[in-house]
């Protein structure tokens, strides 16, 4: 395999070509830009997503957006900040509410953050806003980013890898302003690295000859092929008793979810059980759920498949990498797939930057797959397990809607089963718990790995995990002061200065920021006087005294083979 440090080509058109301008490709481009690396983003569509997709941007993803300077702006789009994010189960809107999973509104989450203590777990809580709003804002920001060249309406045709560069073939999308127009001329872009962020049907992955492996859709309540519908319901808020972000409508032979998009009249409907062959079928179904005729405008529909837990057999070959859905396909529970893809991008960005800037060891990029592939396997299994919980084991009968003692009892039983689904909506252990314990670029400290659970997260500074969060002041997060490269934390007010590491990093051209965190609570949380934090905010090493500085830097930058 050619060394990522081989720079025998005197020039290339762009250091990195990224195929796919979804959230994963855009975060990769923006994170590279934050580290001074230029990229060219290839996107076949003319505009950003216009069909509603996932609405969950978890706490870890929002931390990444915070470091890119976007989190506060993203919290202003989509649903109003005071709109409910509850999940409600009901027979129909004029019938019985079977159960409600109460969740904080955006305003309430902000108040909780503002009232933090020094060891609060997150600076950025989970955000419920649909990707159609989030991606539009991120895309607009990217267009203003000097280091990113964005090529929309451009078709990726394939690539050819050479010893020291990649040749990428593209052309303008066929059609153009005149229907039936011929495709534009083919063009070759040369780059050091090619990143495939081009979704589940990734042409990059297929040209690499890589397959998915794992579990496919199995029998169950929320598995298999489904259709979703983007629609408007006129005067919706006047037709309901109390708003929610998501409604589960449960009636005999009719089960559907309705997800709020803008807090007014736009929704995404997914029918799980019920007749949907014609528009009249859908109107009848919706009227039944409302218990009265309602005015509905159907904007668009799309099919999708649920029940996957698939991960690519490899994430990298030579100078070509895969991220996001190109590398893994998930059951769409909790937004795990998109959020895992964003984490892929952040892991990959610093390793590409280090390789391009000359401070990576020859094996740093080799660490991308052994770190991110196990993370995808864990998260995809979590999504599948939590998706299976949506089966309820519920007997959906007319009793659920009866005003009788038997109906009351049936609704009580249903509520217990529905409360069991809370983990799928508040899975903080999945959001923050990713660990790289066995990574070749982590310096282990011999302490036992913390137990992982989907529903809970216990901060741990054991090397490999996300750096535990602390507040530096009432408004400044630790993540706000971490450098774009490595950061040496001096914890508790009496830590060694760490001059040997600072000097060694300067000599080797490795970006290193030193941050003093004097609070004793931080020293207790980290369990050491010193901690070395990677550019992706994972702990690379911790201890009370530095080991040999060059040996440590060689290890964490991929200078030694696994």
C-alpha cells in the first residue's frame, strides 16, 4: 500500500475530493477546512435535500457542529424553540392518548445547559430538527468557506488510484436548463485522497469492490419496505389537543407515525399498517386518525427499508475511504446512522489533514477502519435492538378506544409497553459512549474499560473514549478551548508543565495546544494530572507524568505499526 506521505506528484487539483454533499460529506469538508485543508465536494443534485429525512442530531453531533461554529444557528431553524418534542401514542386525535414520552423543548434544554455545574456531561444537548433545515444551513455555510470548492450538478463517474494520487472522473449532470440536453464534457480532477460519502448505493464503494455484511431486515413491527409521505395538514394545531414532535397512531389494522417538521402544517407520515395504494386510501387513513375529515396536501413520497444493521467489510483501500451510509446502513432509530457518519467524518478529517500536512506517521490512516468499523457495528446493533422494541408486543384491539373498565386496563398495559421505548429516543450511551480502546494510535493505561449501555453514559478519561466534558466558565466549554490538533490538558492546578511534549511536538511539526484546567473537580474526573486529547476530542493518553515524549507522539500519530 502506498504511503500517505508520498508527495512525488508536484501538484494536484485539490488535496481531497469528497463525493456526496449530505451531512457527512459537508462535515468532512468543513472539518478539513478548519484544519487548513482544501477540498472539492462533488454533488450530483442541484440543491440540498428537499424531502424530509432524519430529525435527530445527537449530543455528539452537536458538539461537532459547535466546534465548527454552527450549533447555535442550527438551533434556530425548523420547529420553534418552544414547540414540544414529546412522543405521543394515541388511538386517534379525538380519542385516547395511550402514553406520552415527555421530552424537553429546545428552550428547556437551553435552560438546563445554562444552569450547568462544572461537570455537566454535554455542552450541547440533542437537537430535534429535520435534516431539510439543518442541511440547508450547513450547505450555505459551506458555500462561504474558502477552503471548500463545491461542485453541484456534477456526476461522479469513477476513479483511478495511482501510487501518489487519485484521478477522479466527473461531468456535468445530463439535462441542464434544456430538457434532453446532452451531458457535459468529462473532466478529470486529481487529488491526494478520495472520500466516498455518497450514500447506501455508493459508487465509490462499488468500484472498490466492497460489500456490506451484517443483519438484514427481519420480521417485525418496523422492518421491511415502507413508504413515507411529505404532506401539509391545514390548521393542524387547531385540530389537536396538545402538540408533540412525533405521534404514533395505533388502531386495529392501522399504525402510522406522523413527525412534525415546522411546528405548523408540514409533516412526514410513515404508514406501518394500513392501505396506501392510492391517494384516496391515504386520505381515508388520515381522516380515520383524526376522527374527522381534514384538508391534506400531498407534496411527495419516498420508499425506504428498515431493519438493517450492515457495515462495509472495509472502510479504506489505499487513498480511498468510505464514510456515512457508504460504509454502513442502519435501521433509522435514533438517527444513529447519520450521527455515526458525522463521527466518521470527524475521525477521518484529522487523519487526512495530518497526512497532507506531513506530521502523520505512515500508519495513521490505517487506524481509521479499526476505530470506526467497530463503532458502526455497535451502533447499528443498538439501532436494530431498539427498533425491535417498537414491536410493543401490543395487542391492538378496539379495547384501546373503549370507555370501559376493560378499555382502561388495556390502555394501562399499553402505556407500560410504550414507556419501554424511551431508550430509542434518549440513548445517551450510544451518543457519547464510542470508544477506541483497541486502536493502534491510543496509549492504553491498563485500567478496565467502562461497561457500555445504550441508555446511560458514565464519563471516563480512560484512553480511547470521548474526553469528559467540563465547563471552563459559565459559558465556555472545554471543547471550545481544545486546539485544532492535539491538546495537552494540565488538570487540577498542580500538573507538570509538560515542556518535553511541547518541545517534541514543535520539533516534529505536530500541532499541540496546552490548556490549563485548574478545577479540582476536573482533576478528579480525569483521574490524572495530564491528559492528551486528539483532534477528534478522544483521549489519546493520560497520566501523572509524561512517558518519553517522542515515543508517545510516535504512537498517537501512527508512527508505529499495530
